[in-house]
C-alpha cells in the first residue's frame, strides 16, 4: 500500500486555499488564530472543489461560541436537491474555551474586530485562520500602496542589473 503524500488533496499541495485579500487591504492584522470549522458533508465537498467565498464574511462571538457569518459556500452540484445545504448559514468555529476568552478580550477593546483571513484544509480537516484586526484609515491604505509601489520599483531596478 502506498504512503499518503502531500499530493493526495488532504491538506497538501493540491488542497484549495481561499484567502480574504480584502481583509489585508482594509485592516491591520494584529494576531492570527487557527480554528476548526463545523461543516456539513456537502459543504466540505463544495469547499474542496473551490466553491467557498469568505471575502464578505466576519466572525462574531455569541455567548460561549464563535461563529463565521456571511461566508458563502456554494451548493454541491453532484448532491441531490434534498441533501443541499444553505449557502449563507452561520457556521460554528471550533476553539478552546481559553482561546475564545482571549478573543473576547481583544474584541472588547475599542476599534478591534475579528476577520476571517483564509480557509484551507490541514490533514483532511477544514480550518479557518481568524485575524484580530484594527481598521485602517484612508491615509494608511495610501501609505501601504505607496510602499508597495516603491518596493516594486526597487525589485525592477535590481532585476535590470
């Protein structure tokens, strides 16, 4: 029997990795936390096929649980009508109680929020990376764009040499 390698789509090189690029543009990410995500069978299959979008999603703490709200996981095409999931339902994130309390402490501070950064598979399990973020001002965004453009110019000049 062959050993399982990285190319078996169980969290290896071929596994889908959905990123929330908008979060990096709109927020300064202070800290990152990896959490499991509770998905149904058709949601897992659809996510593996690349049918998930987390661009407009956000994370909310309700009581002792953390939820991902606004993520859109498209219906799985091969499943029957009665087996489909609701694409926009809120999904529970799996964290330890201590981690939830740390996140709650950060969110209670003024100007901080929880933002989903990426959704991926790790050793066959669906994981989501949640960032503790502060909103950027318009001038901060301009400064980041200017810095990125300057770095591009430096890279171009170095390549020409």
